[in-house]
């Protein structure tokens, strides 16, 4: 009889341990993929707390662009990663002179490798910040007005921001730092994006060239679009799009959209299991960015969403001009852009520039 009691106790105890272990998996080892051996964890970044200030990004961006034709070419991600390592990621203690001192050293011939040789966590910050900002700056070609015929366009080479604000040029919006605020619809959770308040119908623009991974209704985000960058590192989420006409009708999952393309229209849909319902109180675009270092981080508790408030401020420096097409009933970009590492699409460079 004693043996039976001990055996039952052992079985119960083992069951408790098993259940507890299963419940803890998302928190202790949520980044492990199903195909990975149970005794081997894949090596990739599991968490990023992106707190780089607008002031630091703006100064590093300008230094990168200005140095394009100089003897020492600066890299804004390297600069920010160096400071991030020094600050432990906390840019609330950022001082402009710290960046000035670093830039002076680099221009005087010291390499970023020598300056970071003894910085234990530099590689982490560089990889993390590269995942956020790595494709934001570089060479590109953009359409501009032809000086000989202002009604037509020609291609002009440039270097700088090659990503765009999610709100088209000429449309007003406001926003504040609401990342992490509480949300209660459906279940209590935190806000994993930045709300850009504007007028219903405001054209929403693709920030970066990428492939559409999600298109349709979600009870929390309403009509929404999810776009994955071509390097697979960033997933851009645009939600609460307009009732009745949420996104450009020709779009479908799997399509590649280009930085600056109109993809949809600002609205107030969501918070409903029923489709095409306005249950959001104030018209706005919910814009979020998820970092993905491994596919196991998609649609799990291991997701990494970053605060994009200051990034939106940086993106506001580059807004895509648009015009309304009476034939298609859609807004379209006026000036196209192309990059050396992105497949080109057929573009009519002689197309007349619409009057706006």
C-alpha cells in the first residue's frame, strides 16, 4: 500500500514538473525552433530595447551623408552602435560631444575595429542597430523634374535616406510616444507601435521596399498590411486602415512594394470580429516594426517590437509626393526611386508630371 502511494505521488509530481516546464517554454527558450535539437539552442539575438534618440540618429545620419565624398567615409550605424555600447543602450545620457569625439578619432585614421576591440558588447549593438537601421541609408536613383522640360522626369543619383515616412507628403499628422501604453480590448496588453493621428483617407506609404506577408482583416488591427523587408530583418505593420477602401485594390499577398509606394489609406477600423467596422475612436495609422533574427520569432511570444517614435521623426525627412488617379480611384506616387540591389519594375520615365 505504501509503495502504491509513493508511486502515485511520483507520477503526480512528474506531471506537475512536465506541465510547469511546458508553460515556461515560451519564456525560457521561446526562440528555439521546432527543428533544432532539444539540447542545442540556436544562436541569435533574442531581445532588443531600441532607445536611440532622434538627436543622436539625426546627427549620425548627417555625418554619414556629408562624408560620402570625403577621404574617410563614416557609417551612422557604427557610430550609433559605438555610443550604444558606451551607454548600455540608454541614450537619455547622450551628449553631442561624445559623437564629435568619436568622429574626430575616425577622421584622424583610427578604425572602428580598433576603437571597439575592448568593448565586449559592441558586436551585439552593431547587429541589433543594423537590423533596425541597416537599410535606411545608401545610394539610390530618384526621379526629378527634367530641367529642359518640367512636365517630364529624369533619373538623378543620390545618397542618403532611401526609406520614407509612412504618411505621404502634403498630409498632416501628429503623434506622441505611446509605445508600451496599456491596451485592454480583447485582453490586457501593451501598445507595440506608434499611432499617427490624421484624417481618414490620408495615403499610407511603404516605408521600405519589401514583400507583402499579410493583407486583410484582424479584429485588433482592423484592415491591416504587413510588409517584410527584402533582407527579412524587419516586419512593418500598418493597421486601422480605412473602411470600405483600406488599401490599393491591386495589392495581394506576395507582391513586392517599393519604398514610397502608396499601399493604403488611414482610417479607424478594428476592435471587432466583424469585418469593415469602425470601432476605433480616433482616425489614425498604427505603425509598428518587428525585428526578426530567426523565423521562430514570428507570431510567438518571442516577438521583438521596437519603439519607432523617434524613427518616425527621422522618416519624416523623406516623404513621398502623391497624386490622385481619377481612372483607378487610387493615390499614386509621383516620383519613383530605385536601388542597385532591388529588382526593377517597369517605369515610364517620360510620364507627364501631374499638376498638384
